[in-house]
């Protein structure tokens, strides 16, 4: 028995697969109480409304992870030859069902979305450098694709002679149709010089600014327009929106489990449809498993800690303790973030960056224009100030006019509050551990800055 009264045992299932069993704490002490206990390791006094950046992991899953780590250290050889492959297969099998893949061979566990991007883009880069693709052939992505994805394109595709086209998306965004129209226009531009679109990279939920992309519709457009492959960067999807790879019709899809699915850092699911060149994708770290298929290549990338991949069953157990399981969590988090977003926008006299049906468990909220957020630096200074002086952890965003956009156009189209243009936004997250007080703390901190006449340029982050 542990200090906190939980009974932890490691065991084998009837089929011989290893499991780490954590006896559930009693639920009759109240819903919020047991959730607070699960996240008792979070620093006290911080309104943590940024689950989106790094996720969170409950104590029971961390305990299961520790048990796996000890199991490895107790008998490494047995672990390597039997426990590890069986355990990873078990995690992949659970995930296969969760994402509705046809076969477990389509499911690999990798470190994170960044690693999956490297796998996809190295494959594309090789095709350019080996002459299978020609110079006019194009990779398309959104202008707000995650920086690591953009840099990977530079490193692997552009350096090998490939062409990249960025599709600009509107913000604030008002409808799914706006995204669909911009995407169509982008594909037309990509094909204008006779090239083939070899890869479309589509975010499921963009990072910053954040909103949900109509992936299924965009994938269908790609099929109609003869795009070779579609890779969906769904870093935030699992645990915030339904993930059904067959329904979405994607070729390649990555979703982190450490952001919104309660796994510890770091583990991501990388789905690679069997028919979609799966034999040509390789893990960037080459080991003796090279050539044995991506799932096996990914399951051994040298000696290291694999416990985050092994605790998937424990994370699923945790999810099942909530009413409605994963769907229940997603719905409550979505409803919570919309309600809190509206409360903040009302208090500050600003707007939401997207309609509620285009947000998952994160939403963009306009910040008062009197804070004078006029650059990325201003937005970063505000973020640091909130962390250091106000105990609020929330990412901030400066939204500048598009290049070439004139002052007049800005006046016509940009949202305003009573004092001027809204050029700054906060991305708030809602996860099971959050309480209304977290958002009230943020609201009051911003109202205080405005009342004190503070502008971001002069905020101290020390
Ligand atoms: C849209 C998007 N893609 C990729 C990533 C990278 O995720 P990771 O750091 O887990 O690789 C993030 C991280 O926030 C993201 O928001």
C-alpha cells in the first residue's frame, strides 16, 4: 500500500500482456475532490488555463508510469524481449479502436507531433531529391501551421528542391466556409504553374490562433483535386474532438496523447493508412528495426524510457472514471471554455476569435485595446507579466494586419472595442482540473492592468 492509500500492482492480463493496475480511489468523496487529488502536483496559486501547450498528467497515471520504469530497471533483458513489445502492442491496439483504424499496423507510437512531421516530410524530401517529384510539384500548408512543421518543410523539402505554398487563413474566423474557400483558392494557386500537389498539410486544430479546421471537407477537396497525400497535424485532437481516421479519410494523421489524453510527456499516435505509401515512411532514428515497418521502427529507437507509451491503458482507465468517458470530458471542456471565453469577452468588451462551433477545448478571446498590444514582443511581455506577477498562465497572441493591408482596409474589417482596434488575443484552455476561479483571476488581472493605465510595452516581466 502506498502512502496515499492507493494499492498499486503490476500484473499480467489473461492473455499474458502486462498491465499496471492502480486501484481506483474512492469516488464517494466528491467529484471535484478526487480530481484535485489527481492534479495535486500542479503548482499552487497558478491559474493554469494553458493545457494546450504541454498538457497535463494525473497522479494515478504518473504512478503507473513509475511502476513501468521500475519494471524495466528490475529486469531489463526480460523487459526488452517480452514486456516492452507486448506492452506497446497493447497500447497500439487500444488506440487503433479509439481512432477507428482498420489495422494495428497502421498505428505507430512516436514521441510527439514534431517527430511525425519529420517522418512525413523526410519522405517527401527524399522524393524530390531522388527526382521522383519535379521542381514544380508543391507542398501546401496553412500560414499558421506550427513553427516546427514550417521549419521541417524548410529543412527537408525546400532544401531538396521542393516548392511550398502557404494558404493564408482569416482571423478572427467566422465560418467553416471561409476556411474551405481559402483552401480551394490555395490549391488552385498551387496547381497554376502545372505542378502536382504532392502533400497537403492540414491542421485539425490550429495552434495560434486556435480554431478547428473542417478536416473532412478539406480532405474531400484534396481527393477531388488530385492531391497525392494528406497529412493532418492533429496535435491537439485526441481528447478534444472526435478522432475517426476513416470518417476523415486521411492518409497520415498524428495526434499527441500527452496534451489532452492524460499521458505523460511524451507520446503521440501516428496513423499511416496502409495504402498510403506506408512502406516508404521511416522513423528518423535508424536502428536494427529499420525496414520492418514504421510501427516496429518506432517501438525501438535505442535505449531510453518507453514508459509514456506503456501507460496508454492507464490513461484510458482514468478517462473512463468520468461520466460519459472521453466524449463526456470533451463536451464538458468545450462547454466550459465557451462559457469562460464569453464571460471574459463580456467583461473586457471584446470578442471571441471564432464561433463556439469552431473551437474545441481552447478558444481565442480578444484583449482590451487599451493594453496596446502592437507587436509579438508586446504579447510575450503580457504573457510573462501574467505568469510572474499575477499567477496566470495563458498564451497571448498579437494579430497584425496582413502584409500590404492598408489602414483603410484595417478600419473596415478589424474588430474594435470601445477604445480602439483589438490586436491582442489570449488562447484559453479548459481541462478537467480547471475551475471558474482560474478564469476570474485572469479576468481581474487584465481589468486591473487596464484600470491602472498599463500598456504592454512598459510591462515588467521580472
Ligand atoms: C498544431 C501543433 N502542431 C504540432 C505541435 C507540436 O507538438 P509536440 O511539441 O508535441 O511535438 C503543437 C504543439 O503545441 C501544435 O500546437
